[in-house]
C-alpha cells in the first residue's frame, strides 16, 4: 500500500472540520491509500483525503448513492454521506454495522476506468480471498453497477465485509 499523504496534516484537517461542525474526534478507525477515517463523538465517521482527485471521486459515489436512495445492497449496509468540506477534502458519514460495503476510494461513477481488469487471474485471487462468500460478493458488485452505475475497482474483504470475516 502506497500512502501519498502526511497523517499529521490529515489529522489537523480532521480537527478543523470538527471545530467547524461542533464535534470532536474520538479516535482513528483506520487508514488506507486515500486517507484516514476517524470516529467522532457524534458517532459518525469522518474521512479526510490526501488528494483532491480521490476525494472528488469518492464523494461522487456517496452522492450518487444518496440521490438514488441506496442504503443497502443485498442486505449489506452502506454508509450515508452526511456533510462534506471541499476545502478540507473531508466528508462525514454514518457508521454502519457488518455486513456492509465500505470505502469507495477505489470506485468510479458512470463507467469503469480504462485500467480496470477483471481477468481470470483477478477472479481467482478474489475467489481465494473471499472464499465461500465470493459468489455473494460478485452479486453485490453487479448490483452496484446495475442500480447505481458504480464500478468497484478495489474489491477486497475490507470493503465488502461479511459477518464471518
């Protein structure tokens, strides 16, 4: 995983967002290639991005889900975007229980990117990663594409969370 941001700077931006929105950071929930996610004292999640392009792409996914009133796919909860700040590259969202679909940093709206590859090697790797849940994970992927024109590129067990994983 290649991180292209300074965690301390992102935490500072998260604190700025919280001060503007009358909340407080509780603790870090996780981080990835796109940014850091924190839990707030209001029991919401706050994601702060390191790069504007990833922020814009991910925010567009959450807005698409909001526009189409999609809160779950095949019984898997999806966080709802609650607020955002385009200057701080931060957005606040609901926290959802497992099973769920999370982290839309590696996702595209309306059409798959030209670099997306779902060849036999990819299918075999994902089948091994998801094990007996792979068929259901594929159904979730197809339904996001069909219902919302959302294309998952970064498919993994951290993004499609099953109760048993």
